């Protein structure tokens, strides 16, 4: 973060702030944003020096304790994803349910490092957020309580999702073409990166049978972010979170283009978060190093982890928690191909292109025989049913999110799990043993195999999982 000062001198940032935020020129001013990022300075393929300037600015914004002078809070607008006015001003500036619930991103994403996970105390409350999102109760009829996920390796996840989406949609297009040419229905298995998402049947008249799609929306877009897998990009995730948790509203969604106002939340601060600010936040998150597998410092742990790694396969954990998925390219473009209205979109603006190979950690990623990068996420970016009649503890949510069934969740990536207790979407499991035994539905066979195994083998699996860590 200390590099942001020479970055300012280098002329990479806009220094013109309006209203109370202009006081940020004084070192004692009670503003967290001293200056906004100018996106036009970071267009095209960035070299390492320019990338460092952008990510330093992103880290400064991620850890900044926003204040009222920056525009924190939203007295006359809600947490809704679509800009929505309140009927009356909020009585409380901070509200643990509908927000704002913190004044820094790192207030929740902080374990064991900035960008990491959060304890139970950092839980958030997620409503559908499309209409009237005002609520002041923790009753599950009004919101779903969620624990904070870590963001390490987030750029790799988004790149995987983009490639998988492109594969699936190409398979759909091919099936339609074949059906038109043959005049007969064409059924195509939807498989990308060795993950099956069911099948699709195309008919000669262009109609599609979508009933057998599995684990992804009918548009075949892989959405890698949130525990339900409902956000396709870091940019969309960031804009949503800034408004929901901080009342910091991004121009590209809450500004004049979509709302006709420069102060949509009516807190007296115009243009709270610029397009460049969001770009910096996205760049910092996208370049966070992925978690790693440590070599245990003790021989007994090393031996147990080796046994546990084998048990991970024997129990069937790797069916969903796939150790690594292949990635073709490490070029991260922002905005991406799946960003939509209310977010900067490809084709409307020039892209910022981040070559992740410039980063030191990229060299440690393994490659397969075809030269593809193996991303060690221990996941499949697919949604699964997590409950059944007898093992239903993970089915506690009452609200569907983005039309995803209440007991369906995206496979949690296990990389970093040794550093991110507590566990479960609500963060109410304090042990790995507990969360494993809570798996029902699609994971029931693996759960039962674990439960019926010897204590020695169960303990070995835990020893292995504890080697999947986020390095401080």
C-alpha cells in the first residue's frame, strides 16, 4: 500500500474530488479515499510496473475504512442489486442485516490475510435484493445468513469459469447446427474440463430441451462466486458488495447512465466509486495468490497426510472436490465476457488486460502434458444438492437465491480450508469432521464412506485437509 504515494506522483490517478471528499488532500482529513483511480491509465496489456500500481491502489481501497466523507452509507437506497430507492430514510447508519454492515472490505475478508475469509462474527445476510430489500431481522424468512469466503486465487477461478462457459455454449451451438442440418433431434453431453453438467437436446426447429442440464443455469454460464454460484465476475461481485456492505455506490451502476443521478443514495456525496476504483479492486483480487499445499513440519503429520490424500480418493471426495482443473490462458481481461448491464461491458469500453504470468506465484502452478495450467482448487464450479431426508442440516436456508434451490450449493473449493475455519455456508461448524458428516444429497455416499471408516483413516483425511492453507 505504501507504493500508492509514488503512484500518485507518477500521474496515474485523478486528484479532482468534489464536495467533502476534496479535504482528502490534507493528511489528517477523515477520508479513506484520498484520490480516485483513473481507468484510462490502465487500458490494454499492463506491464509489471503498471500492474503493481493498479493492484497497490486496489489493496488500498480494499483495506480502506470508508467514512461518511467518502460516501459510506446509503440513507435513501437499499442493498438491492438493481438500484432501488427506500420509501423513507434508514434510522440506523449501520445495520447488521440489510447493511451497511462494515466500512472496509477487509473487515470481513481478513483471515489469515487481507482477502481471506472471516469468522462467524463476519457473517452477512443475503436477501434476493431485487425489489424492496429493507429488513431488520435475522429471521431466515427474510434473509440467508452466510459466512465470508476467501478470495485467494479468485482470478484463476474466474478464468476457469469463462473457459468452461465458452465450452458449454459452443457445445450447445454445435448441437443446434447438427439438428438443423440433419432434421433430427441431437442430444449432446455437456462436459467441460472433465466436469459433467448433464446434457442438452437440440431440435431441428431451434428449440432446446433443457430438462437434463445439471449443476448450472440454463444459459450455461458458470458463475464461480458466492456459495450458491450466482455471480459470474469479480467486477459484478465487487459492485454488489460495495453497495450492500458499505453503501459505496459505483458510478457504472448507480450513476447517471442508469439512474439519472450522481448521488443516488442521497448522502451528499457524488460519484463515490469510479470505474477506475472498481478496476483497481478487481485487479487486486484477481492477482491474489492461490492457496497452497504445505509440507507438514512434523513426520507424523506428513505420514498421516499421505494416507489422508489416498483416503480423499477412496471416500470419493474428489468426485466433486476435483484436485485441479486445466486452464488454457492466464490473460485476465476486465471487463470480462460475462459482465452485463450495470457493469462495464466488453465491446462498450476498452479492456484492462492482466497477464497473470507476470506474477511470481504463477510460476509455481503445475502444467499438464498439453501445457495447460493446472489450477489446484479442489472443486468443480458446479452446483450440487447438499441434503436428503436424513442428512439435512445444510438445508437451513428458506430463501432461494437467483432461482437456485434452497438446498443446492456450489462445491466449496477446498484450497485454503486449513486456514479458514469455521466451515459450512453459515460458518456454524467448528471442525472439518463436523462439516464432512453434514454432507447429504449428492455427497451422501462419500459422507457415509467417511463415517463408516476407521478413526485412523478419518483422522488421516483431516491431516491432509489441514495441509491446504493460505500462506500468511
